[in-house]
C-alpha cells in the first residue's frame, strides 16, 4: 500500500484567500447600497466597468508573466481592488477614468511589484491618487444627493453620461451637477473647506442644503454603511481591530481637540468621522493586509498615523479628503514600523 | 512567590498568546475502554527510542528472551535500555525503518514471540518510600523509561535534576486533536498515575505538583482529583482547550505564568514537566518492577472501524494495530504517527511503535483538510495571531524563502516549537512549518560548517605561525653560532699561538720542522687545537651547515698549518698543495688535482736553488672508498720523506703530499696522486739551497661543479708560487695558495683564501718549532726528519708530513717505509 506523505500540520482551518477577499467585498455592500441610494446607480455602472477591467488586466498581465491566470484571478484580490476603486471615484466619471485606474492599480502597482503580497502600496488608493492628480476635474465632479439635483437623471442617462459625457437630452455632467439654485455643488468636505477659506464659519457653511445637522447629506449614511460592513469584518475576524480603532480614535481625538481649540473653523468630530471616505478608509482601505503593518503594535501605530495625517491634510492641506494620500504615505513607513514593533517572543526577556 | 502559590491553589490559569481551536475529534476514540491487542507475529524493537545514545546490545541472533528481559544496557550518557516486549526468539538484529518522518533504518531487535508471554523475574517494591534516591533513579533508568509525550527525553535524567524544583508539572493536557491516550489512561489508571507523581515528589521534593488537564476531559479530571485527594501537594488544574496548551512551554505559562528562557530548560526556572504516561511507566517500574515494554496508543481516524485506545507492545508493527482495529484504506491514504498538528506521515505501516508513539491516525479525505496549492502570502498575519511563541511567522516565511539566515535568527526562528498553528490558519495555505524546519536545518548546517572552517583556519594559522617561528629560530641559530664559534676559535687560536711561542723559545731556534699533518677523520677537537692561525678561515668555515664539510675544512686548515709550520725564515719551504675534490665527478676532479700538484713543484723549483722547495700536493679525494684511498694516501705520505731526504743533503726539503682521494675511483686517483707527490720532491731538490720557497697550493673544490672549481684552484696555486718566490730570495717565501672553490661562489671564495695567506706567513716562523711536539702521532715521520735537522743547523728544512688516517695500517706502513 502506498501511503501519502505530507508535512505537518495535516489539518487546516479551511480559511482561504478567495473567501477572505470575497468576505471583504461582501462587507462593502451596506456602503454600496447607501451610495446607490443617495447618489444614483452610476456607481453600479462604475463597479461593473471596474470588475471587467481588472479581470481583463489581471488575466493579461498574468499571461505576459507566463503565470497561471485563474489562480491569480480567483483569489479575488483584483476584484476587491475594483470594488474599492469604483466606490472611490465620482459615480458619473467618464468610463476611461475607472479603466485607467484599474490598469494602473493592477498592472503597475500590483503585478509589476511582483503580484499579490508584494505590492508596497494599496493598489486602489495608488490608482485613486494617480487619477486625482491627473484628472482633477473628473475626479472631483461628485453629484449632490439625488434629491438636490435640479433635473434628476435615470439609469440610461447616467450610462450615457459615463460613456458619452452627455445625457440623452444633451446635458453635460456639469449641467447635471447644478443644484436647484443653479450652482454646482461640491462634496460636503470640499464645501466646508472652501467656505472656511472664504471667511465663513463652519456653522454658516453647514446651513447649506447639502448638509444635515451633523454631516453631509447622504455621506453620513454612506459612512455608516461602511462602518456596518467594517463591524462585520471585525466580527468575522477577517480584520483585526487595531487599525480601524486606532485610525478612528486618532481622527476623533484630533478633530475634537481642533473643535475645542477653534470651534468656528473646525467642523468637529462627527463631521470628520462621517464625511468623505473615513469609514471606508478605516475598515477597508487601511486594513489591506498586504500594504499595512503586520504586528499588532505596529498596526496601532499605523492606524494612528493615518488618522493623524487625514486630519492634518483635511484641515491644513490642499485636498478636501485625504484617505488615499494618508494611506499611501504611511504604507511607506510600514517596514520601519514592523521592524520596531516586533512582539516579545516567548522566553525572551520575560519577567520571572 | 507566596502570592503565586496562592493564585495557583485558587485555580488561576494564565494565558499564552495565540493558539487555535482545531476540531477536537476526540470523541471518536475516548468512549471505549482500553483494549489489549493480540500478540503480533513479530516485534521490531528499535534500540533507540529516545533522545540520547543507543544502549549496548545484550542479546544475539537466535537467543531466547523472556518478556521484560533487557535487550540493551545503558552505554553512554542519556542512554536508556530497551526490553523484550514478549518472550520469544530473537530472529534478527538488523536496521529496520524507524518511527521517524524519514523512516531511516535504525538498528532493531526482531523478536518472534513464542506466545507464552513469559515474564522475567520482576522485582516488586511495595513501599517505594523506603528506597533511596539513587535506587529509584536506577530503577527508572533500568526500566528504560523516556518521555512518552513526544520528545523521548530520558526520564531518569530529569528525575535526577540537581536544580531545586519548585513546581512539578504533570502534562495531561493532550491538546492534539484525536489523541485520547492520556485521557483514558487517567480515567482507568488515575491511582497509578498519582503514585507515579508521588515517586517524583519523593525524588524532586517540589513545593507543589500541578496536573494540567484540558477542560474537554471531565472524566479524567474527576478521576485524577479523586485519586489525588489524599495528597495536598498535588493540584489538578483545569486548563482551557486551546491548541497548543500541551506544549511544555505553553503549559508552564498557563499553570505558573512563568516563561522558560529562550536558551534554557524548565529546570532553570524551578519547573519540571512530566507526561502522564511517563509517570504511569515510572509507577509500573517501581511498584511492579516492569520495564517499559508497552504503552497506550490511540488508533483513530475515519478509516478505522473500531477507533479507540489499545495497549500495544513496543515494537508492534503499525499494520498490526490497524488490522486489529479494522482498517479500510482510501485512495491516497495517509497514516500519521501522532496527532494531526504535529504528527508525521509514515511511508510504510511496517514500522514498530516506539515509546513516544501516542497515536496512529488514519484519516479519510473529508475529516482533515486536503492541502491546497500554496498561494501568495498577503501578510494578513493570521499566523502571528495564532503563534503561541509570539513569533512573526509571516516575516520568518519571507526570510526563509530568501534564505536570510541572519534575519531568521534575529526573528527568533529557533523559538519556534513547530506546533503548526500558523500553517493551520494561513489563508494562503503556505506550509510555514516546513519552511522553518528546512531553514533550521540549513542554519545548523551552516553553523557546523562555520565551526569547521574556523577550526581549519585556526589550524592553518597555528601552522603558519609555527613555520615562521621555526624559520626565525633557524635564522637566529645561524646568526648566533658563528659569533660564538669565532670567539671560541679565537681563543683557541690564541692559545695555540702562545704554545707555539713557548715552544719556539724552548726549542732550537733554527730548527725548522715541516709538519704536514694530514688527518683523516681525526677528532675535531684536536684539529682545532692544532690550528695556529685560521680565525678568518674558521669564520667562513663556521658558516657551513654540515659538520662533515666543516670538519673537512678543518682538516685542510690543519694541513695548512702543517704546511706553514715547516716554513722557516731561512730554511725549508714547504709547498703544500691541497686539492680537494669533493665532487661526484671525483675522477675528473682528481685528474685536475694531480695536474695541479704536478705543475706546482715544477713552477716552484726554479725559484729556489739552495733551499728545498717542497711542493706538497695534497689531493683529497673523498670517496666512499675512503678507507682504501686513505691507506694509499698514507703510503704516499710516508713515501714522501724518503724521497725528500735524498733530494736535499743540507737542507731538508720536505714535501708533504697528502693526497686524499675521496672519489669512488679513489684507488686510481690516489695512485696518480702518489706519483705526483713522489715526483715533486725530485724536482724540488735542485731548486733552492738557501731559501726555501714554499708554494702551498691549496685547492679546494667543494662543489659539485668541482671540475670548474678545481681549474680555478689550479690556476691560483700555479700563479701564487711564481709571484711569491721573487719576493724573498733568502728567506723562505711561503706561498700558500688556498684556493677554495665553494661550489657556487668559487671565484669569490678563492679571493678570500688568498687574503688569508699573509697571515699565515706571519706565523710561519714560529710554526716549525712546534711542529715536532705537535706531531706526536706521526713520530715515525718526525724521527726521520730529526737527523736531517741535526745535520744542518742552519739550513735544515724539515718537511714533516703527518698523515693521519684512521686506517690501522697507517702506522705500520709508516714504520716500514721510514
């Protein structure tokens, strides 16, 4: 009888990479639903576009690298990148924006660095930064919540806008974005930043129709959706608590200090936590295992640094939101953080 | 400390980091009681079933052994014996596949049981408390007990620990899934286990004994608690079910909150850990006198019909266990010895179980996850979260893959206990433990290589140093010796001079004694004493390494002195030509030497008409046939006086011809040499009546290139007399041409020797007087000379040729001829 030989351990937890990635994608669903509800079905179009694009690019690059295509594609990491990217860009951005983003994230940021596990930077965020820097107009053309749009547009018009830049009735994206008062509306973060720059107080700024009482209309719900998804990830032990907690706590503490120090020009903790991509960043972006710190202590530092940087850029920097920049910048520091936060090994320097 | 004890007694259990919760699968095998297997057909007892040295074989092939009879005896450190598990015949002693992942053959005793299962006489002890420490240790040692939890560390070594033990920990955790051997043992034999613990308490005297049992074994806990009721120093502690709480280090942390130092053993922190099964074996050995010949093995897995625990004799083939419990293999069946986390797959079921075999697991493909292909590491660090040693398995994996051994050690690779928790949780299914095992082996190999290389370098350096030192010493020796010798010789020369002066004062002023001393292999000391003036030469001579060579030079110098001695201010002139041919081409050299001697007298002859011109041609041939040559040389020397006397009636002309032929063709060479010597006086006689012209031509050819050297020597000797003679027409002109041909620097050597001649001339006047007394050995020759000196007071020229040879015939011949 021929016996099969194997190295111990002979059992496995049945955890798998694919399952892990698909779980994270699944956890995005609450946020996605909120986004669709408040900002229209454009995000779904972007999502499909992105999924197709990353699949094509991943397959192509694996063929070029002479590696098996399916194992790489089926691990789900590329799809997760696609989802995160699609959720990050304005829903009605032209189709080539997301395609360029997918190309850059998969081919350059991930595969040219050696594939999954070898990339220094979070692929979705690197692509987002590339797009933001290269195509600032398209990348900041966020729609206000559907309720505030002058002439609400349907799915077909959104599709046309994405692919042809115009609706069936010939409106451009800028015209569509115009609010009921005829003014183009920015995101809440952008609005506050601009208004403060123009000498308005936060309270005055937040009187604008895009805000509810604590944060931007719609945006607060999107953030809460991602928070829910994040809590699921924690519960399912797919991510560790260290990064999101230190991230959120740091941002909360910083914004609280700022609010106490200068209530007129500081929008406050809740605004920071529920605006922009805060929750998505805390639970879905910063926790990307490949580019994040790997020790528990290191994760606390990593999350805190990102939170701090987000507050600093939002308050003093030139960009309204700062998730992508902060994550990328701290990605660079990961090897250093990991090196200096090695846990004490059993039997080394224990207190007797 | 007291606080810790209190906490432990209260039931406090600490936690270790990490850990996993794999499916237990224990209920498969722990419901039934332990069964006893039928006797197998064959028992394969490996000699080495523990950590440490093999025992020494006590049995032979074909020998009948009883159950419990030792098959080996302890031979070295950490060596424990093995015993016959049943009575029967030793059919073979041969290497058999071992219970090891490699299954590398291990020397085993194969016993065919006779079915009687007959015990040897057992030495039971009803009351172990009466036994001394050493007696107990000896019983445990001789019973062949080694750790039955996994590592197989000899139990007697642990039990004999000299360090103070605070906590004796009994590892009854059994955290590996599937395995229930300890569980059922405690259920059925709690009393014996407690007795085993008490023996250990007697040996180690710990403050407290803590028995750690996972909370998934309530029956075992209850049984143990009941059995230990009477002993307040035994605490049964329930620990949470988490893998790997049964790891020694993890259990220590769990039960005492202490950590074993990285490079250390539990005894370093006052803790000793024993496995339940081991303690049972100790109890059996001490109370029943039974050596360790059987153990409980869990036979389990979905392919086993009757999973459960069995008493299996050590050496029982795994196949027997599987067959007895019913086994329906699946395709690509694997059989694991040990549990699913740390056990190893077996290449064959024809392997005997050993002392550490606690489980045979034959799973189907559903119960244990099939290993999938290894995927990319996403640095999720699930492994780090699971690691009970707080390592960073993910980082270690990268370093192991890139073979960064320094980093691996920096990240404490060697603190990895290979529990497999990291690999169990890895979503990418990376066989992490496998990477670590390979890396560990490679690092160990590298370290071994480094030690080897360091040793080699050390040896090389030591050798280099030694060679340098030796060379230096050699050089120092060369530097020191000449100085010492020259000083020594100077003194001797001075003494000789003094002697000579004294003698010249005492003796006849005008007597001139020409003493030609040819010493053949005489004693060095004497030779040196005879040297009147040769410090310069001696210095050069001292430079020679070989004493033989040195010695020869000394001889030649004595010749010179002998030659110079006869030189009187008015009288006799002695020309001594010493030609040495040391070459292997002695024949040729000798020819040349002869020619030289022939020529010298002829050239010297016309110079002096009154005084005798003595041309002494000393041709030395250093041959291997020296004895014979010397005899002949003596003859020639003794002949010389005879020929001398008739030549000069008034002035004695002594020609001392010392011809040494050292060549292999010495005989022939010497004959020729003799002829030349005898011819020389004849030609000399008419030459000089008043003044003696002495032409001393010393040609030395010491080289292998003797031919060339000799030519130069000849030229020197032939030229010198001619130049010397005109200088002094009345007084003796002594021309001593010492031509030395030193093998390689022959030309230069010759110049040196020429320079020494003036000095020799200075002492010439004194020399003759001492000649008589100095030449004791050659009294025969001197006798011949004396009359001549009497005859002619003024112009007597005495040529004394003293030839010393070691040949016994020398004197006799000398007498005859004189």
